[in-house]
């Protein structure tokens, strides 16, 4: 038995015992429970355990934050409980059945985009580096040249990096979505990939060239069936067309599996489902999805750039952290990607990165207030670091919501930063790079003012949290704890 045996045994009791656990798994930092009756779990007592750093419920799962040693904790929990864990996918499937329709929708969106996040983060960093190399005219003797224009080497690097950037954002998003939806729906994943590839084929007119297409262009890029012509439109970087195409393909595959004799399924099912799926995608669903995506991005863009854009920025900046708690923040990924596809950049993602920074800054103030309290520092310091790198869950659930006022102070700071971000139209070329590194994703002309917004997101939450914490005696409590340990 390991070092977490006692806490594991106590956690088992506090979640309602073995009989209340329907499914159990873990991720990088959290134990994930699907409980028969979530109300039985004693949340305050669970969060008071020495090994835990907070808890929350999302997408039907009760999640207990353990930290980097969650694997060892999980092993001890399995040993003392006698429960055999299930895979993450099985646990999510069980949890999804227990949620309400909104929770199920948010869970589905999260599961579609979650596997794409590593690629999106990498693509965002790549475009950030290309910003520095090819789009920032701040170098040279006169301070008005880019690194790429001054050096053959850096010009080559800048050109090479676009290979990855294009693969992620222009080609990878539709293909990745089709694969992820197919994986979630239990279809043939390779066919899902092929479905996605048909949306971004080089045979099609690139999505970024559609707006400037002429009659001569469409003569070249059209399928002529004699009785009808269909434009050969590519859906690079498009989200909704890819989702609609993948869902349709998977339902077609299920249908043909049901009606086709098993002896010929290997031939009939993939051929019919893929052929009809691609036809539906290009003849019907693609244009509809394009229109829907453009409508959504147009509405959001109007809010961000219109007369009330500063109010929009303050509200979005303030409420983004609460959206993380509910899971509704997953919707912003699709909107951000659509904004980038339609307008060449997004003003939502900068505010998300600022919200990350604000939550981390509130924790930074708690680190100062609770200096000397070893137990608090074990939670606070890693939570602050992860927040500044774009991962807010340890900070939100492990520190800020535990005391409430740091969370509110961070919301106020994020609202102030969001106000400024929209006021000066700070725009990102890509998404995925959150927290302090988020400035790398910004368009060069936005970087100076975005640096000011980042400073606001650091200073305002820190000062407010420190002042309120002082008034509530958080520092004195920490000093008393530190004294008792001497």
C-alpha cells in the first residue's frame, strides 16, 4: 500500500462508499468519479483532505484535484476500494447519460475539441514565432525591419514554420474534427479522416479565395453534371461544415451497417456511407454550415467591434472564468476558429488569455498572504504557475473558489483587461496559447497594447486580492499556522 492509503480510504468514505461509485478513472491531475448520487459526496470534507487541492463537477463527473501524484493516489484508491477503474471514454459515456441536455451538449463539444488541443497549442506557438520572425518590424539599424527580411536563415525558418501552421489551422482543423466526431460516435476513424480530407483537398477552390472568385474561376472550380453544376469549394479552417459532415457520415455508416448483410459489409458500408457523406457535405451541408458559421462569427464580430465593444469586452472578460466552471467555455473554441477563418484573427482569445492571467494573479496574492503556511503553498504555487501558462483549473477550484474573494477579484481584473483589449481591438492570429505566452499569438500591431492589458490583468487582481485578504485576516491565519508548526 502507498503513502496515500489513509486519504484514499477517507475519500472513499466521503464520496459515499463503493456502492455510490458508478465509474472511476483519472487524468493528469484529477480523480474522476461518476457517482450514482452526487449529493451524498461531502465536498467540504473532501477538500479538507491533505492530499486534495479542490473539487468540482463537470459534464456529469465529480472531479477531485490531486496534482501530479494522481497516478499514485489512484492506485492506492483502487487498492483500498476494490473498484476496477474504466477507461476515460467509458467513464465519460456513463457520466453523459446522467447530465441534462445542456450538460450533454457541452460535454459533447468538449470531447470533440479536447483531442485537438495539443495541435492547436502547437499551431498557435508556431504562428507566434512567425509573428516574431516575419511580422514585427522592430529590428535592424533603423528599427523598422523584420528578422526574416534581414537574414536568409530566419527567412527560411519563417517559411518552413508555415508548413506546420498551415497543417494545423488550415487543413488540420476540419480533418481533426471529422476524426474526433467519428471517434466519439464509434464510427470507422480512418473513414472519418478521409471525410475530412475531402473538405480540404487541393482540387477544391481554397476557402480563402472564395470571396474573390469570378465567373471564370467557377468555370474551373465546378463539377458539371450536365443538368447541374456544383461549385468545388474547400472548407479550410471551417468548423461547422466539418461537424455537420462528420455527423452525417457516421449516421450513414450506422444505417448501412444495419441493413447490409455481414458478408458484404466490408465493401458496401464504407463505399456507400463515404460516397453519400461526401455528396451531402459538398452539395448541401457545406454551404449550410458555412452560412451558419459566418452568421455566428458576424454576430460576435459585431459585438467585439461595434459601438458597445468595450462593454462587450468587460462582460466577456468578467464572466469567462464562471463559464469555465459550467463547461460553457468550450463553445468559444469553435467561435474563435470561425472568427480566424472569416476575419483573419480573433479578439475573443486575447481576453481568454487575460482571464487566465487574472486568476493566476489572484493566486499570486494568496501566495504572498499565506507565506509560511506550507500546506497552502503546496497548492498555491503550482496553481499560480499553471495559470500563467494557461491552465486555470487548479487555481480556480483549488484556491480561488475555496476562498471566493480571490475569484471575484480575478473576475474584476479580467473585466478591466477585457475592456482595454476590446477598446484597442487587440487581435490574435491563432488560439491555444494561453496565459502569459498568449502574447506570442497576437498580431504584431496589437502586441504593445496587449502588453498593457496583461499588466492590468496582473496588477488589478493582485492588489484587490491582497487588500481583501488583509481585511479578512488571511495573512494572520497563515502566520498562526506557521507558528504552530515551529
